[in-house]
C-alpha cells in the first residue's frame, strides 16, 4: 500500500516523496538483496565442497563491492548537487547526516 505523497522540504530544495521512509527502506533492502544475489550468480561458481556457505560468502563478497559502488554514486551525486548550488545543509539532509557530517564526508566539495 502506498502512502499519500508528502512533500519533503530540504533547505532551498523541494521534492515529492511517493513513499514514506519505512517503505523506501524496505524497497532499498529488496533491491539490494536482488542485485547482490544476481551479482554473486554472475561472478562466482560455488565449489561443491563449500555447499553450506559458498553462496552466502559470494553474496557477502558482492555486497562489499556494491557498498563501495554506492559510496562512489553518493560522492558523484553530492558533487553534482554541490555544483548546482546545494550546500552542506542540503547534502546532510539528503544523505541522512548533519551539516557537519556532510562537511566531514565531502570536504571542499562546495565551489569557492
């Protein structure tokens, strides 16, 4: 069931959320699980002698790669947002951290 769209107000920016935060989290979990499982199937062949833990370890390995890819994606999105006028309060709010946290995560990202 979808929630009624709500307006999420960011400092100086606006976008409409079609799902609530709990629904977004559940969707992210589902997508991440699906992507990592597909990656593991495409990247690895589980050895017969590792029948009990091979698939789980392959998924864990792929999850690490996905985590790093998501960090690179977040860094690129933050850089692009900053180049279009977003400030540290905007970056912090959008990424679930404080302004100070965003400043520590992306030092010097704002144009001078």
